[in-house]
C-alpha cells in the first residue's frame, strides 16, 4: 500500500508541477511578505527587523496563505470529479483511499512549500537590508540570533500541523462536490463562518483553525523581549491538528468510497 | 476458451431508479461483445461497474475467474478502460498524460506505441487542452491500450471519430481480438459498426438483459422478404399475387419486393422459372441488427 501511495503521490507532484496555480499561490504570498515592508520597514535595527518577520509571517501565511492553501486543496479532488479525469487514476491498481492520501500528502507538501517561501523571503529581506543580531533590552541581549532563528524554525515546523488539518479539511470538502467553484466557496465560507462564531459560542479551543497562529506566539514574544513557553500550546496544536486531520481524511475517504464515478 | 467476464445478479440502484436489474451474463476470452440498448438502458452503468468506478448495489462480478472487488489491484492492470467522453489533464501533453497513467500502474511501457496505434504520434507533444473531440477519443483509446490489456471495456469507442478514424479503430479492435485474443466488451449505438465487429450482441432494456445472441446468427438471410430482378415485373407481380403462399408484392424501381407467408425463397424461384420469366435475381433480404433490436424491444 505504501508503494502505491508513493507512486500516486509522485503522480500528483508531477501534475502539480505543471499547474500554474501552484506557482501563482507562491507568488501571491511572496508579494504579501514584501508588502509588509510598507507597514513594518526594515531599518538596520535588530528589534524592528525581527518585528518585520513576526508581522510578515502570520500576515502572509495565516491570512493569504491560508486562503491559497484552502483554494488549492479544495480544487484537488473536485476538479477531477468534475472533469472525469479521476477515472484515469482509479481504473489503475490504486484504491480510492490511497488516491486521497496521495492528495493529502500533496496538500501538505504545498503547505510546506508556502511556509518555506514565506520564511525565505521574510528572512532574506532583513538579512539583506536590516540587522538580525538578536533582541536586546537596555543594551543587554535577551535573545540571541540563534534563539530567534530556532524559535522561528520550530514555529514553522509546528505550523505544518494545523496547515495539514486545513489541507485535510479542504480536501474533504473537495470530495463532496464535482464543482470546483462550489468546493472552494464552501471551504472558504465555512472556515470564515467558524472564525466568526467560534468565540461567541465558546468552541474556539475545539476548532482546528484556532491553532493556526499558535506556532508563531513564542517567536512574537521573543521579538518583544518577552520569554514564552512552547508548552502546553505545542501539545494543543499537535493533538488538535492530528485529530482533525484524521477525522477530515476519514470523512473524505468515506465520501469518495461511496461515490459512483460516472463521467 | 475460458470465461473472461461473469456477472451474477448484478444490480445497481440510484435512489428510486433501478439502473441495472439482476443482470447475469458471461463473456468468453477473445470474444467481442456489444451491450446494446436505448439511452438509459443501463449499458454504461454496467460497464462502469465492471471497471470498479461504480459500486453495484447487489450481485457479483468475476473477471478472469476472480471477484473484481476483492482482487481489484491484481485485475485492474489487465483491463483497459475507455469511459464515455474521456477526460485528461488538459495542461499536459498527450505523451505526458499517458506516461502518468503508466506510472500509476507502475509499468514500463512504450507510450509512443500506444499513440502510434491510434494515429496520434504526430500530436504527442501537443497539450490535450487543444485536442478536438476525435483526438481526445483516440487518446482515450491509446490510454486503454497502453498496458497491453487482456480485456478492453469501451464505452462508445467511436464517439466523435470521423469515418476514417472509425474504420481504423474498428479494424484495430477486431485485430486485437483475432490476433491477441483480447476480450472486448463495448457499448455502442452504431449498429452498422457493431455488425462488423462483434461476435455477440447483448440487448439491455430498462436494466434487464433481454437477449444475448451471436451476431452471425442474427444477420442471417430472411427468406420471407425477397427481392426479385425479373424481365416483366408487372405481369409477374399479378401472377404472384394470386398465389396463396405470397403475402404481398410491391414493385419498386423495376424490382419486385415479395413477402412470403413462409421462409421459402426457393419455392418462389421455382415458380417464376416454371412460369417462363427471365429471372436474373432472387435475393433474400439480409436481416440487420436494427431489425433484431426492434423485434426484441417489440417496436
């Protein structure tokens, strides 16, 4: 089964590499990072330059990046259902759940790609035009450049967990309709609706989208010269994301398995 | 010759609609069989169930002696499938599409050979998004033939093809069945195409199998309906109308179209010769698949 999933994943990667939207999404979030310079310019001042990274990363990744990821993943299955190209894959020796897991892996790879693109640009700009020597307070170094880099890298890695849940969510929606527009609209709409109602309904701790910004809290605190702990937030992020990824994937598999694939 | 496809009490229900009803039939290895029926008769649903794309509500499918759903991973590489209106990844070239299909099956195949067989080799580097309907259909066939399958399941294989393309594809399919013993199950409305290609014709109506007969038996001569080429058709018509074994006589373009009460064209020929007419032809009409189809459907 793993060999078949791997083959299907490479099949998906090959297709993704030829799709324009794959690159368009990356370009959009790179532009978003660069645009953050208008609000938080770099100035050869270490605090301000870390503040640029702390500002640009969530803006690019958690707002626009999230929309790009949801749009991308919501089209992964619905487009194939709509056009009928899904039949090309599913008449081959490949089970439907393997096909979906390959799609999920592609979604997660895309999330990682977006994160890597944001991280690269967010750090390259201050490295080139600013000063990243650590965070000081009253002339004393509170967090060294290494501390800051480590906090950012761990945050970026941790961010892949909620992004994986978001990818699984969008793919689940994608299996429910043949219309790419309906899939994207529903996925984005439900996500926005959840964000509006989760606090009044006091369900925020149980909603997967709540934890999208959590991985960056430690880095943001460090930027302000404040210490912060990774735990228990890391545990919440991981448990919530893994549970939701599993649930969304299971629903997607169930939905696709029961679907009759007429062209 | 063994059994290639065997369905038993195959049933598919879409909500309140019974698309396929208790369908039991067999296809032997190397046979070419056509599923024939009106629109919505259940032909495509049956084919899709045989490819695993549609799940039966009840019944079982056995291909090469194995249950399809339990052994899908081992059976599917042996089956080439062409669905109706085949879809591809438009942003990839014809060659790239087929290479991806081969990769999914984890088989090393010569993609160009499949493209050449369907006459698409010259378009292999063109993106599929710019293909015409006929070219897409050809690519669909190339995709079905890609892994040199032992069984081909083809839904409307000549759909969208020009007359030349149609005859090429039909010749290719017949060749595959004759030379490589490939079993072919198709669904086609093109009765004249089916007549020349298929060994057997299965007629499906409202999801049920009404008949499954050998094509050569169905296309035998009908000795009740006889065309007569004769030197004095008007006089011969009058004489024939008086005979008790003649049901009707019609003159059309200088020829007689005679309907006999029994299948006995010989009796007609003997009578006309004995009456002294100069007969140049007594031609029983060949039955067509359309006749048979309409007869089975009581139309």
